[in-house]
């Protein structure tokens, strides 16, 4: 059977030129390829690949390469603007899409395994220089039985493309394993807010993992102590191994932010409480020597965010925001993005305090969940709007903005390759330098999908 992989056969994005220039870009110009650019690739020039030249005992079947351009006469280099698609024709057929931009060929693929209906694969996403983590907190290990919501996390490694290298799973019903994930360098953390300790309910836990040269293994677990603590509702970790765990349901303290760090081969933790906050730890992030801690009601999403700074000996609060509604938060260097209902606020640290520098409104009419996910990457800001109409369908999009002083200018709109109605593309976003990872939790027959992409900026 010949079919395209029911995910994203190459989510390719750039943030500095209009899409119509994608096939005519000159050297050093950015090249942009979106989902529609791959449509009808089977009609392009087809070049079979001899089996001996591409040993693939796992998938088997015939293989073919489709290209929309060929190298110039006498050249072995594909020109800028080339789109190359590798198709494996078998019962488990997959499609790998590549793009040539500035003489760099990139490969994009995502292949979840054992992902069942309503798993919400892509609910949480995190990408770093070498690894990417994708959470599916509602995944069931028992496809023929009653919904279990055990949860799972898929680990990808950047090799020739993004390849699935490890699958991790929850243990019991309603663990919600993978509700939140973060990976940085060789450290990772997974939130499991639904974990029940003996005799309790939803105390939750978080697993801190470290790469041992072969795979990620759990180094330590930290748990909530009381019912409904929801330890692991939000998680973050830095490349130097500082983990931040949100415990927003702790009723005795109105929430806790737990900071864990590996010192002299021993993990030590510090619990930060905030008597004036409610649901403290609803959102957490870490960048450099600063921690972002949200205290937003888990139902109404109304609350505040706080910034903690490491003064060398302890973490101290340096900022408290005003009260507003927030659905997503991101901290990157001296910038904070706050996704609300139909707009996104951007704050900047001016050396003394945090000041709002921008309020970005939904470029379309309201009601698109603009700001459901936000991610800052250098000068770029990505905003998810998973209910935006595309071709008359409720597919969802991700908007790319570029910072220009204290304002942000929209550069491009990223759409799903699948383009499924109610797919919720843009539910989760993460980016690391030129790599971007986007979740669409209801695509692929409600299983969920993710798309890996490259941000071309030169």
C-alpha cells in the first residue's frame, strides 16, 4: 500500500520572506516550504532507489525519490528551492521530506509508535540541540479496553533527521504521564501530575532523566505529599541540570515551586512558597539564572506570574505581574511571552524590572485560541492559534513574528501538512535555534501528531 505518513511529511518554516518567493530564491536568500508545496509530489520526477543502496530491513518495500528540480548541467548540487521527497512503498509506508536551502539539505520526520486514539500526542513538546521529547498524556496502553490515560513520552534524536529512539510510558490509570516535558542538553524532566501514591489521589510526581550515552534513564523522582498536589503539572530544566517542578495543587501552601539541582553527584531540592499566590507553580520555565513561575487558576486561568533570580546563594523574587488571564508562558533570556485569549503580551527585563513592550493581537477575528502556545527563539516569537480557519476548516496555525525594537512584525504563517479539520495544530510549540517542533493533538484520527521544521533566516 502506498500512503503518506499520517503526520507531517516535512513541516518547513522560514520567517523572513513571503511564501510565493520559495521557488525562485537566490543563493543566501531564505527558502520557505509549507504543506501545500508538497501536494502532488507523486507527479514530480521519480527516481527509484535500488534496495542495495538503502538498506531498510525494518520498513522494507520499494523506495523512490521525487524531486521538483534537478541540478544544473554539469553540477552535482541541487539548486536552492529544491524539494526532495523520499517515499517508502510498503504496508508501513512513510514519507520523508527534505528541502535544499542555501545548499543545506534538511530532513524532517516524526514517527510515533503505539499511539492510540485520543492519546493527544503532541500535547507537550520540547526540543533541544540533539533531542526532542513529545508527550501524549492520554495515551492508553490498552487499546481494546476502557480508556486508561496512562500516558507516554516519545524521545527523538537528531541524526539524518529526527528519529524515534526511545518510548517511555506511565504505569497506572490516569497517571497523565507526559503532561509536561522539557529537555535541555543531556537532561530531561517529565511531569506525571495524575500519579497516585498508596492511599492517595493525584499527588503527582516528576521524573528527572539524564542521557547515559545510549538512552535517557531516570535519576531521581520527586513527589507531591498531599492529595491533589499535582506535582509535575509544569516542569522545566536547564542544560546545567537545574530542574523546576510546579506543584500548583498544594492546598497547604497554595502551590509550590520546587527547584532541584545536582550538586556533587547528589540531587538537592528547595521548595519556594508564595503566601500571596494561588496555584503557584501552574506554569514554570527557566532560562539562565532566572525562573518564571505562574500562579494562574487551573480553571479560569486568571492569576499572576512571578520571576525568581539566582543571587548566587538562593532564589529570590524580583518581579510580580499584575493580575490577568494567561494560558501559556515562555521565558527566554530577558524576554517573557504571555499567551492570553486573543492576544499575546511580551515583557522585557530592562536591568531593573520587567516592563511590557508589546501586545500582539490575533490577526484574524477572535475565538481562534490565539496564544494557546507561545515560544520565543532569538528575535522570533511563535504563537499558536489552534482554532484558526484554514480553507474553511478549523485546522489551526502557528504565526511567526520577528522582533523589531519594541515591536513585533508578522513574518509568516505556518500550516499543518495534514490540514485536518479540528486538528488543533499549534497546541504546543517549542524551538531551539533553527529547529521548531509543533503539536497538533487531534490530527491523525484524534491520536495527535507533531511536526519538525527548520527556521531559515538567512
